[in-house]
C-alpha cells in the first residue's frame, strides 16, 4: 500500500512540499532495464522491465537545455543499470559539460577499459564526477542473496578498477544489510572497503522504500505509514529532495526518483511545468521524511 | 547614495573567510591587506572553531574595524545552539566538528555572543559600479557549500539573477575559487584564514578585489580578483592548540597543510586533490 487512494484520504489532506527552485535533475538513462533482478528494488528493475525505456542522448538534449536555462546545479544518471545504455559515455560527457554528475551503478560493467574512459571524461570536465556503486552486505552471502549469484565479487572488482583509476567511489548500502545503520555496522563496512583496496572509503546508507520488489521481499507500507500536516514542520519539508529536484524518464518528469511507477507522481512532460507544490501522499514520502534521507550524494 | 559610508564604495577591498580562531593568520592578513592598499576589510564569518582562544579573533576584528557578516558558527555560538550547523553528514566529521564547537562555545566570552547575534547575514556594497553581495555559505542559505566543482555556471548565473547582484562573495567551504561568468557576473569564494587549503602548504588565503583602472572611462567591468597567500607563525598556533588539548588531527592540518577531518562533504574533485 503506497498510493494515496488506498490510504483513504483525498489528496488535499496531505502536507504539501513547496518547490524552492530546481537544483537537481535525475535522468533515468536506463529506464527500468537492469542486468540484475534485485529483490529489494523499489521499482522492480530487471532485464525485462521496460515500463520506462532507455534514454538516448537526443532525448536528453531538450531536458539538458531546459535545465541550463533553469540554473540546475547537479545531475544524477541512474536506472536500471546506466552502463547498459550504449550511449552512457557520450551522455555523461554532455552532462558534465553543464554541471557536476553522479552515476549510480551496480558496478558489474566497470572493467579497466570503461574506467579508463571514465577517467578521461572526468579529467576533461570542469565539474566533479562521482560514481556510486551499490553493495548490500559484508560479503557474497548477504549481497548475492539480494542481487544474484556472483555479483558481490564482480561489484568489488568494479570498485577496485575505479580506485585504480583514481576515483573515490561512494559505496551505497541499503538497510537490507542488517545493522549497517549503526556505528558497528558502519565501521565493519569501512573495514571491508579498506580491505578491497579503497584507501579513502566513502559510504552512503539508504533506507528501504517498501514498494516495488521490496514490498514482496519484506513488506509493503501499512496504512499508518503516511504523513500528516500536524506531524511535519516547514524545515523538515524544505529538506526533502522533492523541494528542489525532479526525475526525468522516457515517460515524462516525476516528482522524485523513487516514485516513477506512480502515475500521480508524474508532473508533466517538461521540467518547467513541474515546478509546483506536491502533496506527500505516498508511503515512500513517509520514509523520506522520517529517515531524513535524500537520494543525493 | 551620498549617505552611505565611503567604506561601502572602496576601490580595493580585502575579504576574509573562515577564521576558525586563527588569530595569528588574521593579524598577518590584515597587515598584508593594508600594505596592498585595501581601503576596506570584510570578514564573511565562521570566526571560531578548530583553533584556540575564541575570544581573540572578535577583538582583533573590532580593533581593525573589519566589517563582519554572520556565519553559521556565530549564529550557533551566539544563540548557544547545540551544534555548529556546519552541515556535515558523516559520523566521524560530526564527532570532530562537535569537539571544536563545544570548546569554542565554552570559551567564547558572553560579550562576543551578543555581538554575534547582532551580525547581519548578508551585506550589499558597491565597487566600481558593481553590486556586491556578501554572505557566508550562499545568499540563500548560511550553511550551503559552494565548491568550485559543484557550482556550475548556469547555477551561479541563477543566484546572481535571483539575488540581484553582479558579484557574490562567500566562504564556508574553506577552499578559495572564483568564476567570471558569460554575463560578466562573478562568484568568488574567498577561502579561509583558519586552516590551509588542503594542498600540502601551510599558508592560508584571502581575496583582494580591485576596481580596474579603466572604470572611470569605460564604466563597470568585472573586478580584478587576486587570491593572496598568507604565511604566518603556524607552529606557534600548533603549540597553542596542543596546550588547549585540541585534537591532534587539527594540529596535523595546521602543520602539514592537509585536511584530516570534515572531509566527507568534499565533492569527488576536491577530495581527489587532497591526501586523506
């Protein structure tokens, strides 16, 4: 249960987040296509999920032009798995001409040649390039259970290849790795990353959004997991990423990168027409507000 | 316009950022700026944190008539808030930030706290017909980090448009940089006097802005920007920090020029340039 109707309230009853200005644009460059079928994926990406398609560079240009006019500060390239997109490197070059970029990947395509090309693209830009790689546990027994057999070692090899090319990848870990949110869990994770060759490990911990595949793996949202106006503050609402970001897929512009499977979260076809308040009616909104998380780096 | 003090229309002015209780660097920077002909001196906030004896820097600033914009540190210390509001996200960074803040809060005289509360968050001045907006982090948020590699041209043009300025001056990151934009606007992060610029050198930096010689004939034009390195007695500062039992990690930064703490907020580009 994620949507507003299911929770039995009209959309006017939800707290609204104001759009303060477009700082961040997410591009679903791989749509919902992925080489993996992770059991906790909040949009159920897989090799055969084509509900959002692969974006071409040509399709991205109008959005990049619009983002430039609107003074966007940063860009994220995600999916699905971005490196499935054959144009990912030209897309990255075009994005980095305009501003800093972060690519979110499962790390399986990060071989020496790709990392060398990424290094050249990063060095040619005036702006920062971050690569975020997902790990879901301290070893194959945790990670592969969620992401598939053999994926832990391949992801670690990708992380090593990045480090060999002077990148400082951010390793993203979800709370599916039990205990990772605590001090001990974090310390263990840092030790793991040091042991695989990251001399300056960087970590981002994300909560689980109980939608998509994750709703089946663990559980979906309960009806009480909704926000109400009397339980939110203006400061808390202003800190949400939907106050300053939008997500672009082949199907249009969405309020955030989490809710692209919700028809009510599609706000328009162009960025400019989506810069309006949004009612926080979804279970996922509850997770963002309560955990204080942002998908940004 | 004639009612505005002459100091708000300087032809050459020095801008200091992030002093972090480094009184020795501040005194040296003031001497240097005066020697270079600065008619006005400005400080963009974060007077305390990191270094020893937080009562010294406010006294020096007032003695030398430096105009001060409030940083997040002054807001926090002035209001006895529980933390510095620097905006760190990493547990280790927050632990060290809290040590610096607790020490600063405990050792800041009450008279300074009331002064901190009275400081303005932004200040507008004019130089060579250009409208300057002085702030701590950014015009829109006191603790926003404007790093060079994550502050693209379209975004900076938007800030200048939204805040009706030709030049924005800020600090907060501790790293100095400047961009002159296609519109002719300028955004300048003046850097920090409190600790080195994570480049393996022990000097610190400030920014000196000058009106071009052609201004009278040709009208407003981008201001000349010079980032000035300041050498000071950093070993003396390190000795004082140790006497005050401040973390050895902080002392190491002063003695080596490499940042050892508060690193997780750095974008990839700036982090790659450092040692840790």
